C-alpha cells in the first residue's frame, strides 16, 4: 500500500492547517482511502472505483483524465502547488 501525507490550508479557513493522508493499492483509479486531520479531530473515508467512474461521468470527463486530476490534487503537491483549492465543510 502506498501513502502520501500533505499539509493543506483550505481557502475556507486559510489560517487553519489540515493534514491529508491518501492511501491506495495499485493506483488511485482502483479506489483510495482518505484521512483528514486538524490535529484535534480526524475524519476518514473511502472512495471506490465505482465512485470514481460515477464522478467522472457526472462531470462528463474522461475517466483517465479524472484520475490524473485526482492524483495532482491529492498526491502531487510540488507539481500542483497553488493550482487546487480545498474547502472544508
């Protein structure tokens, strides 16, 4: 299993710091787990392969392109720094 851990500052609360851990087996396209923490609370969730396919179809985006955008937003911090905004609600 591979994992990444990134620090994020959501645009909804720029003074706050959250940590986002993403874990996956083969690649993000087969599904992944999420753990979000503000160092006081933690929230977890999973995204299935079916969820990914449904989301890509809902926004009418090629599935492979959608998975690549997920990778950039959730994992590849250096190449996407400043490109993605996170809102915590």
